[in-house]
C-alpha cells in the first residue's frame, strides 16, 4: 500500500509509519516532502507544478499556454498578466518592472510582467490576455494553447 500524501502549497512532514509487509517497514517520519509551486493559467484553466524560482513566462509554457513576450528584459510590457491569486508567492517587483507597469497605468498589486517575475512558492493564478486596454486582460487574443513541454534532460 502506497502512502497518500496531502496536497499543500507548503512543505509537509509526513508523520506516519507505513507497513510494507513483515520484512519491509519504512518509517517516513524523518522524510520531508516538498510540494512544488503551482501555476494556473486562466481562461484556459491549465495548471502545472514548476520548480521554485521559475519565471512566470516559463511556468505558463509548462502549463501549456504560450504567453506573448517581446523584449524578455522587463522593458516593453508585452508579457503583462493579471495575477488573480497568489501575488505573495511571487518575487518582489523590480524598479524596472514597476516603471513599465506605471507607464501602462497598471497597478503592481494586480499586474506583473511574466518575463521578469519568479514563482517562489505556493499557488499562483494568472489571467493571460490583452492587458493594454484593447480587449481587457483575459481575452484570448494574447496567448495560445500549446502542447505541454516534455521533460528536458
């Protein structure tokens, strides 16, 4: 019988001893099981677990959604996404990111640039789409579904 681990956005200590039969009794009380950060991309509602520190742009690709991006240097605002949940689980915005968001008249408490923000822990939900006022954040015009990436060696 395999142990069932609880899903959580935090590290979980599994404090049970699992019986694998008379000759194999494994005590898991000293093992620390880490749950990877998780991204959900709306409106497609696709999810992926990614390593801590993954760029939001790359994390969305792993979820199967390719976001539009221009400069990849946190200067154009093309990759702007709305963070609908989990803002505290992202890296702090840089001065350059804040400047770009300000130039687009967007609130840094709601919007982030996917090319320069890192997913650190927990669960984050973003809404991909136009954030430039034409169509509103969340329209399907700025992202496209793709096949989830294969594990790269």
